[in-house]
């Protein structure tokens, strides 16, 4: 049983743009929709660590490592020289202008080794010393002057040394006014990921779906939580519905449409929180298969399914784990309310007979957490060219297909999957050719995604 209280694997990539190619779906933002919550954890040892800093190992640190300034370096009264060797830099991209709370997991057990200098986006350095130290060891502390108002685009956070032996393990950047705890949250700036754009055959046998990224019935609600995948989960708090559903498309159900997958035997897994005997089950259905009463463990005793927080669980019927024999193409997963208060965070369907770890792969198909069906990919049916590539100022795109007409949205996503800009176009002919101003984007790798009622098509490009 995988438990989030043990974090041993590096899960998310240092270049998350690779993960963008592992999904071929995108949700258009609904009019009047609330802003998507943002919560990003980053490991200090996976940031840009200056030459004067040391990376040390510790079983008490997240991912087993932390950073600390080298011996005999101290700068209490003034900020040390503004050179890369003297600071640790975290770099990420944020989708929207907003107020961002910044937290650090730190250890400083004495009055003379419990502070840093901190700045955001090259602004003024701030002395961070208030409540940094904790006699009990590692602790999460909020950075001085949080929250910071940050424009959409690249965000940098620098930690310069001030006092000796102040240790930095991990940071959280979030729009949610919450207090992080523990070390179990996956950080996006460490690890490796399969590049599904270059190796599509490696991804044709798996589907990742965020729980909030389906067509939510009216009896379901979305809850923000910075400590779950994509910053939220879904739950129904209405009375239990123990009777098997009479059909599909009812208010107590969620409908998920997969990307196109290869034929084979598939296993279905939920990242869920089953907190008690009366809040631990769903009705589950794949395509035209029978409804499954999903509320018992994979054991001979049919014991009640319970979790310690959010855990991955295999969807099963009576007896052994449920296997689905699926043809190549698109498929539909239905989740219906059975007991009140069971939380659903993420879905993983794969030909691998193993449970995922941590949050699994990043999912492009849900940027706005809206109840909108996931759309199939048009990549195999549409020709999309982008040029020049690399680009400095204006990116021209040309999409040719008979499958799409009318409104087309062109969106640009950064390497962390955040939408940097979007424009709407009208496609009246077989070929739509236009351009986007990308001159204000930071240097890096991006993905252009064109969305229509018929599906999406995407290409990556490099901004100089």
C-alpha cells in the first residue's frame, strides 16, 4: 500500500514541459470561472544552487537532502555580494497576476543560525529571521512580507546566506492561504519524465485524468487543497446512494473521456481519500461494462477500503482486481456517488499491473478545474505548423483540417503547464493562419495548443 507519508522518489521533472506532451486534451476556460488555485513545491537541492552552498543528506529532509551555506560564510548586517555563487535560486512560471504566499521548510536551532536574505523577482532583499528557528528541528515558516504580488510570467525566488548553519530543505509557492506540513508533497523541479511527444508509443497504454477534469454532475463539488494533485479534488456530500445507478449522465455522476489509447488489458486506479466506513466507496463504470461497487480492498476477506489520507487504490469488483479489455480508441469512465464524503483526486488507467506513486504524471487536460468534458486529440487529423522556431517576437501558426470550423482558441503553456496567454480566432476556411506576440515571454520551451469543439492540436516551440 502506497502512503504519502513516505516520500522517497523524485516524481516531477526539472523541465515539466516534457510532461505536457503526455496528454492530448485541454479544457477551455468557462466564462465567469474562478481563477485556478496555484500550489508548487520545489526542492532546494534541485534549484540553482550557488557554488558557496553545500548540498547535504538527511533522512529528516524532504527527498533526503537540503542546502546550507559553506563554513565560515556569514553576512548579518548587509546582503552578500549579488553574485550567483552566494544564493540559491528557484525559478518557475505563474499563469496569472496574483498574490503568492511563499513558505520555506527550514532548520535553525540557535539564535545565531536562523536567518536568510530573500528576494522575489529581483526586488529588494528582505531579512527573513522572524520565527525561522525552531528548537524541535525542521519547520515550515512563511517568508517575510508574504504574500507577494507577482505578474504573470517567470518568477524567481533567491535565498542568500545571512547566518551560518541555517538549512533550507524545500519551498511552497501558492495562492492559497494555507500552512504546509510534513515532507510528503512531490516537488516539480526534481526527477525525470517520459517525453510522450518524442516517444508516443511509450504513452499509448496509459491515461492520467484529474478528478475535477470530467463532466461533473450537479451533486459533486470541487474543493481546493494545495496538498493534492493539481490543487483540488472532488467530493459529493449528499446522502448515500447504495442502489446501483439506473443509467449514465445522471446528476450524481462524473463522466471522463480518455485520450486515444492502444488496445489491451487495462487496470484502473484512483487516488482517493476513504476516511471512514460510511465515506469510502464509489460506483464505477467503464464504457458499457457493468457498474462496480468500489469500496473493498484487494484481499480475500473483502475488507472495507480505508486510506490514511490520499492513497492510490485499485478499482475492483468481487474477488481479484478488475481488468478491462479495451479496444484501441477513446473510452469513457463513469464515477457515481455511492457514499457521502469520499474524496477523488486523480485517475490512472494503464496496462501496468502496478499502483502509481505520489501524484504520478502531470496532466495537461485540466488547467481551470472546470466541469468540462475532456476533448480528444486532433493531432492525427490536423496539420499544424509553427514558425519561426525558435522565435523571438511573433510566432506564426498554420492549422489545416476539414474537421474544424468556427471558434478556435490558441493558448501558450509554459514548462510547468501554466497558461501564459490565450487568443480566440475564427476558422472559416480549411486552413487557419495567424500569429501570436510572444515577445514578452521569458526564454524557454513552450507549447502552443489550439482548441476547438472537435478537439485539440499542439506543437512545441522555443522562445529566444
